[in-house]
């Protein structure tokens, strides 16, 4: 850092700079907007303090804090008002299928059949309750995640430092920050001692930014990018180095983060593929039902049926048309998917979103912290003319340093790493059982400390054994840092910084034979090594050393000035390459996504070369485009190119939204992952927004549809598999339930045409659809993912659940049920009378569902495989349904409700034999298809 520029300062130990002013009282005139001084980054810190009415040496008093909080509100981001519970409950009735059933209930009531009305309404209430309860559970899980961390801040008030809830901060508060602290508000630096701030959560830039107290040199009103406002700190960024004090200039929604949060309210949430499918399904069912009812009414009217009986039969046919159990089964299937995903580390906020990832064709992922560890790691050394590889990732001090030429552990790596550790201040946090590794201080220095630990160097012990006598903090202008230690009456100096700067100041270098002068060939070789490392996406640092005779005895500033002036004739020790490495499991996850036909695109604020190197390492395919290039494209041009682009570098939040929009315009189902504030708007625009639970900001979590509690990219790919499995299971139980409905409709129409008694009453149809179909359908909804599911291409978002092939299969199954049911009814009327015949028809229709459920497990393969008994819940449901049907038929108490009569063993066997025909016929068709494919 350069010497801190003084505005009006009092001298304090170690050159701390504290501004002292006598400002006028804080007098906002019209609410929160007037509380923030205009362009604080362009104004001297004294002027900012004066405009906010605060003496930084004393801070505000509690009375003034309370008054200001009453004017500007708490330091919280506004949350969208939660939809009232009664409205969310009514939302469960917005489906077209539900509205059709409500109409049937009303019609039954109008003709005096209150029993059917009550039963239908009870069924609808049960379905609505299941959906409402499950969505509330997901919301409670999210609230529990939010409550895991309550942010606090150290402030100076009434001249003393204290810790307060970050929500209590107001403009004018003086916040005290140290390395590792998260910035709780936007503020203007008034003290900045060797300060660097990690702004990746806001800008996407993975490297820390140097800060000072000087105003930005720009004309008033000029728009200065956030990354260039070196005198400011912003909410949700982190101090990585140094010590700072800042005056709060904006809180809550007036912060830069708040401005991004406000953008989210305007984002439209697209319907998920499953919602679109079910809307289409409802319309097609309504059309089929309308045609069937019209035909039935015409035929019945022509036969002279009484209006009252006609209305009751119409109600039964309406009930037969609508799969009443479908909403309940769908809600349960999605809820179980939510539970499975939560166990894997993913919290889903909307039930319908569980399936969305299953149809995803593109995953747009932020780089920093999502694809990478967000933990700077030393990856390579160049020492004594030899290249060395550093194993291990992140802040875990596990791994080895390998000589690339021999493949053996490298020798003398400590000759470079010890000086680099002594020329740094970062510390490695202790690792408790199950805890996360971390560092306190600058991430680049943390990488050096971890690399040193891999060869047995403990930074704390090493520093304790060397007495530091002077230091020259890193400064973006000079591009190096130096520290000095006493050594045999002289001063040993260690320097780290930009290779070109240190090489220019060096006259000697370390070689296997010892120290020798650097010649022109050496400089060319070292420059080539720097280029090689940089082209691999590494940030390259050089280390050097020298001996000084002495330094001034007193005054930190004087020693630092003498140190800076004496740094010539250095001895170059070596080079180190540092990068934010990919998460270890991400490469395999991306490969699996590609195999499943899902494209992965990296969207980052990082530099082009760095992003490209990480993409190559991870296997992300496609062109590299920067934000500047995106600015020159129209949306149509971007849509034309977006599929061929694999990496978007140096992008702004509005670019991310445009990318998602372009992908959506190309027909893609897009998932956007991220953890920073800059990801939030794009997460809301995407079909599926995936936020990180550990490193993610509150704004991002609010915007996302799913939150990863483990920040693990592989969880996203597992969610894709889970989503595909859910859709696969939805298809199974939709085929199962709708073939039942088609069978019921054809049975009614066939009975009317043939002049037979109606085969089923309205309550019997409800019994079949809810009780008899419900448990097997739910069991189909929890089937295990079938083999090869992730080897298939994503289905198109406009693909229909009821495509022509499936519809013909369901019509065939429905026709078999109708023919079998009506055959039993006709035979029974002649042999046993109407009461027994209708009971046999009812029982036959119920038993058809057993064998139809087996058919529905696989559209192509025979059911008689090793997987026949893998779904225990299906067989348990079969047993339960059979017991219930026996009770309904044989128990006198229930016979009066369901209009049944007891059947003999022979009659039961007839029903079973006829019902099993659907399995025999479908197996014969599958066998024929198999034989044709074999040819």
C-alpha cells in the first residue's frame, strides 16, 4: 500500500491515520435517500464525515443512532412480502383438473346427490392440504438456513468500541474492520492500513483489491466502476488484509447490494416444464372428457333417460374423466424428491422446481466458489532452474511438491517457501473435526502458507523465531512487498511481488551450484517461465532476498522508507504460480453432464486467460467471449452465437441476464448457479436458479429456486438425475392413472350403446381413482432411477407427456379394461342378477389396476425381470388395495355406501382371470416388438 494520504489526521502508533472533524448535525430531509452523501468515493473522507455529521474519533451516541434508525430504517435488505397462507392454500385449486372436479361437485349438489358432492370436496381438500403442507416445509427449511448466521459488526460509539447487530447500523456509524471481517454496509474508508478487500461476491473478480482513503480522481457525476472505487467498501465483501475504519454511507436497500436486490422484483419467473406439461395435460383431459360427456348425454337423451338420472350419470362420467389422484400423487412424488435432494445437500424452495433440472439443457455456472474452491492455491514452483508441481487443493495442508523432471519429491523447496512465508502475514486457521479449512489474511499469502505447510514449514513457528524489524506493505503501484529481519548484526530482507519488477531489481540468482550473477540468457529463460505459467491461468509471483547493513533505529515510517530505497541488487530465489483451483469433483460432474446432453457454460468476472485455463482444465467446451464483446452484440446476435460459447469472462450482472435470455430464446431450459450478489438477477431469470448455501449471499439465496447447503457442484448433477427420474416416474403414474380413466369412460359409453346398466357409480369411480389407483400410483412415483437415465439426451421442454405413442398405448389399455368390464357385467346380469353383476364389474375394473400398474413400470421391457420385486412399496400397495376391495365387497357396513353385494370365490376368480388379460396382452405386444427389433 502507498503511504496513507492525510486529510486532517492525528498521529497514532504504527502510522494509523484517523480523521478528526467537527461536523454539523446529521439532518436528512426526506427519508433514506437523502441519508447517503452523493458520490462519497469522489469526495475526501473529511467531507464525507462532515456531511454525515460524525466525529470519527468518537462515533455516534446511542440517542443519535436511534434517531437515525427511525429515519432510514434497519440495515436489512427488503424481502418480498410473503403471500398470505390462505392465498397459498387457494393456489392449490388453480389447476384446470381441480376446477373440473369442483364443477362436478356443484352439479351433483344441484341434482340432490349430496353424498357425491361431499366425497369430491373431501378429496380436493386432501389434495390441496398435501401440496400446501409440503411447500410450507420447504419454506421452513429455507428459513432455518437463513437463521444459521446472524451478522454482527464492531463499531465505535460514544468513543468506545462495541459489537452490535449489523442490522442496527446507520449512516454515520464508524465500523472497525480487521482481516477476515465481512463488510456489513457500504462505507467510506477513513483508516486503511495495508487494506485489501475481496469483492468477488459483488464484482466476480477473484483477486483482492487494494484500498486506501484517497478519493477517486474523476469529475463529479462521472460513473466510476465499483472495482475502481478504492476508497469505498461494500456490503458482503470481505477484508482480506490490514486494518480499517469506515464511515457508513448507505444501509439496507440503499447499498449497492440493495440496488441489485431491487432488480429481482422485476424479474419474471418462467413456468417450469412440469407446470407447462400439466397445464397441457389438463386441457387435453378436459377436451377428451367434454367429447365423452357430450356423446354420452346425446345417446342417453335419445334413449329417453330421466333428467335426474342423466345428471347423476354425467357426474360419474366427469369424475371418471378426471384423474383425481394425480395432484396428490404428483405432490407426494415431488415432496419425496425434495426430501432425497435435501439429504444430498440441496434445499428446494418450490416443489415444481424439483423436476426442472431434469429437463435442463444448459447449466450456466459462476466460476469463483462454484466451479472453483475460492481458495487460492500454489500450483507450481520454479527453483534452481527446475520445475516443480504442487499437489493438493485449497487450504488443506495436504499434498507434496514433486520435481517434474524426476517425478520424485522435490528438494530444497523450503529455500523459496520459507522466505515467502516470512514475507507474508496470512495464517492458516486450525482444523477442528469436521470443520472447514480457512485462512485469515490475503488469499495469495494463504496459498504460500499452505504450500509451505506441505513441506513441513509451520508459519506461526517460523515467524516466532524471526524478529521482524521493518516491513514495506504491498502496494499496487510498486507491485511488491518486503519484510526485514535481524541476521548476525545485519538486516535480511525478503521480497515477493511481480516477476518483472523483481527481475529488474535482481543482479544474482540461486542455482544448484550456489549464487551467481544473472546474465541475459537467464533473464530470457525466467521470462519464458513466467509466460508459461501465466498462459496456464496462474498468477505468478517471484521471491527474492538481499542483505542490508542496517536500518534507522526508530520510526516505522523511516525504516520503511529506507527499506524501499535500498531494494536493489536482489538475489532472485524463484517463481511460484498460484490459482484458484477447480473443485476436485467438478471435472467428473461436468463430464457426466456432457454425457447426459447438458452443456456447461462458465460465466465469470475474472480475466479471459484465467477463465479459459480453468475451463480447459475442467473440460468446458466452446469459445471464450468477454463482456466487452457482449456489449457490441445485439440480443439476436448473442442468440445466434450463444450455443457455441463455453466461457463468458469479465461480465457484469446485466450480461448474465442477457445470456440466460438468449439461451431461453434458443429453446433451452437453463439452470444458473452462483453464490455472489452479481449472480442474483440471472438466477431469477433462469428456469432454475441454484444458490450456494455456505458462500452464497442472502440476496442470491432469496433469488434461487434451490440452495446447495454443501456448495458442491456435483449435487447439481445429482439433481439433474433426480429430476429426470421424477419425470420418468410422473410418466409412469400418468400412463397408469389415465388409462384407468379412459377405461372408465369407454365402459360408460359402451354400456350406454349396448343398453347395459351403468357399470360404476360416481363414488365407485372415486374409489378406483383415489383409493385403488392412489397407492400403486404413489409407489410408481418412488421407483428407483432406471439404468442408463443419464446416458440419454434431455427431453425437449415442449415434449408432451401424452405423446401419440403413449396415448395409443393408453387407449389400448382402456379398451381392454372396458371390454373386460362390460363382458363381466353382461355375463353377470344374465347369470347372477344386476346387483352381483355390477359388483363383479366394479371388482374386475379394480383388479385391472393391479396388472395395469405392472405394465406401466416400463413402456418397452417385459415386467418379468430381476427388477420385478425391487419396488417393495408397489407390492405393499397391492396388498393394501386388495384387502380394502375385499372389505368393500364383503363387509355389509360398506356395501350400503358403495352399492355392492358379497361375491363367491368363483365370482372372484372370474374377476381375476378377466383382469389379468391386460398383462398378458401387453406382454405379447412387447414380445412381438422385441422380435421385430432383433431382426
